[in-house]
C-alpha cells in the first residue's frame, strides 16, 4: 500500500464533537472526551478522525458559525487540549482532519463586526453587501438577505442570518482564510473537510434564480427556486484549486469537499488535471432508495463519471442526514456496511453507525437545531442524528455524568459495551469489515467488475491478486443464488464465516456475503 497516499486506503470516522464524549459533566462532548475514546477508535480499525467544527463560536449553528478560525471554543477545551489530542492521534497511527467553514463566518466574527460598522470600513467588501435583495433563499428558510439598518444595506447569508457569507472575490479574504488553513497545517493537521464547497462564490451580477417547477408548498422554502446563480458557479473551481495549492504546500494532506450535486457536476470538483479537491464527498447513497436496482444504478453511474485518475469515495451518513439504520432498518444497515467497505475508494462513516444508532425522536421543546426551529415539522431538523454516542447501558449511556444536551436513544441494547460482548452485533461486523480491507488489499486496489442484479440480489466483484465476490440481499425475502466455489470471508449474520459455498446457496432476508473465490 506504500505507493498510495494514506487517505486512499483510509476509513474516515466523523466525530460530531458535542455528542461523542463529555469529560467534564456539562452534558456536551469535548476534546478531552475524544482523547479518552481513542483506544476505542484504534480497536475499531479506522484510520482518520474528522471532527466537526471546534472553533470559537456563538453556536447558532453549533460551530458552523465560526468567530475565530484559529482558536478552540471553551466548550470543547483549550488549544493545549487540541495539541495533546493531535499528538495522541498521531502517536496511535491515526490522522486528524478538521472541518473548515469558508462560505460564511459567525456574525460575531471580528471581521463581520468591522464590516457592518460602516460602508467605508476596510472590511466592508469582505462580505456580500447589496442595496437591494434578489430572490436567493437561505438553506434554513426565508430570504438569503438581511437588512442591516445601521448602514442601510442587505448582506447575503446562505444559512442563518447569524452566518454572513464571505466575499471570496476579495483577495484579502482569500489570503486571510488561506492563512487560517496554514495555521492548522503547521500544527500537523492531516487535512480538511471543507463545508459547502459548491456554494463559496456567487454570481457577480446577482441574477435572480429561476423558479423550481417541481416546488410544492409543503417543501422547504429554499426549494422554491433552482440554485443556478448562488451555487456551483464556474469561478468556484479557481478557489478550490487555490485551496488545494495551500494544502499541498505541506506533505501528505487531504482536501475533502462537502458537495451536494448530481454526479456529473460533482465530478468537476476533482478539478482540471485533478487539481481540485482530493475527495469531493460522494453523497449519492444517502438519497438513494434501498433496492438492488437503485443502488446498482448509483454505483454504476458514479464510477462511469469518475474522471481518469480520480480517487472515488463513499458515505452512508453524516451529521446532516437521517441515520442509515433508521432509513433502511437494522438488518439492512448491516448490508449497507458490507456494501460500503467493499466498494473501491475512501470510506467515511459517521459516529454511531457502527453500533446501529438510530434517529432519536426529539420532542418540540427539546429541539436545538435552527433548521428545525425555522421551519418546524417538515423534516428539516438534524437533532435526531446528532444525539450522544451510546457507550454503555447506563442512564446517560456513558456519554456524560451531567444532563446530555440532546436526549439519549432509548434502545438500551444499542451501545458499545453490550455489543462488544456479542459476536453477532453490528459492531462486530464493522470491526470485521474494516479489518478485511487490511487483510485483503484487493478490496482497496482491486477493480470493480461484474456489477449486476440477479434474482433481485446485488452482485459485484473485486479483482486483484485474488477474486472477491460480494452478494447482497437488499430484500426482505429469502433468495437463492448461484455461486462459484468459494469461502465466506465475512457474512452479515453469524455462523457463515469460514463456510464454503458452491452452486446454489440460500441468502436470508438482508443477508450479505463476501466470498473469496477458490
Ligand atoms: O451543510 C450544508 C448543507 O447543504 C446542509 O444544509 C444540508 O443540505 C442540510 O443540513 C441537510 O438537511 C453544511 C454543514 O454540514 C451543516 O451542518 C451546516 O449547518 C451548514 O453547512 C452551514 O454551515
Ligand atoms: Ca463537556
């Protein structure tokens, strides 16, 4: 594997820091908490940790409203805590990826405080100010423009009004933001996940977006218009390449972009001559219906559009998306894990997926997420997938000794301690599947071939120094499949590992097998 960049054979584990481990009883996860749980992550077998924002923030959007790009919010700890964490992560052979939020700052960032103080201020042009609003909408509902009476102009915010958008056409903004990247890269951070990469720059003529013909009144208000002029603008690629150049001033770092776009547009974020993001996040399994047909289509399309030489990647969940076990059920979540860890590319998982955590129901008075508060009751809230990690079966799941900031899931069987004792748990399956990629490098560098559906079962192969066949039953029925002579190296159910198959085999509902062909 020595000739591959580390991130190409990595499993990345997303930690939502408020919810991973609290170390001081305030009910909110923190850096020391992550530090305390490093052994668990090593044992799980992951390679890199991506931590959602830990910078000083008023927390209007729980850290995605940054007030200082080069600090640590006291809720998460101190810079000394961070340095110690980074050192220990590296000492254990893991990598650390930070979240970078370039599209917007907090309205409490000193840059914005200056910018809004007067039209003549040197930082006025660091943000997007206009005399008149256009029809662009905020992703959290309502207009993307907020009138600021002190100076009589509107500023643009793609998210909350507490998250004013930076003006990336201004060279001073670029320089300041790139210096923030260098600050962390100098410390030894291994890379960045860049928030809303496709939104960073907007139309310089501020043209209105056209109406979305598919819009219906029960849909979130940001879907009323098609985001033609405030997203995925051609100029964004220059910024991404400049960002990549900054990251490449340092060795062995990775640039990952958060991009929600159809596959053809997504692929443009690898950049001309692959000088864009190393990994534009591939979210296409997140919205895909869980059938062999749909999944085969998504996989086929993705690799077909992947530029020559570009490295693929896959994701099953993140802090903005319903949890996979709630979306497709506990049994199919195992099939999804088998799919994820047997596809070519870098894999990113979300904390708790490995124990089958589900969305936790949040009562109206418990809602924290501004997306839900702004447009209640239409499924915009992200609190359900952000609830505390369940470490054990005690009242607060070993997460905190205080009162957790979001409620703990009430399925007390879903926790690390219980599942650790059980060979048949989803946690045991995750450990096996992650380990499999290390013992069978064909899963990392082998070709994907023979992707097809037979009797409603998804089949594909990975071919390299050995031939590995994957068969996944995404239905709720028992199925019969034809197999070549092979040994089961991992099954989603207990008791199949090590068995041999040849000819007709039966797959239980939601059963998947990884077969080593003889
Ligand atoms: O999310 C970007 C984004 O597009 C989200 O609005 C997403 O579509 C939505 O949450 C799905 O329900 C990023 C961060 O991941 C998110 O947590 C932040 O709130 C947002 O940017 C603003 O920084
Ligand atoms: Ca805490």
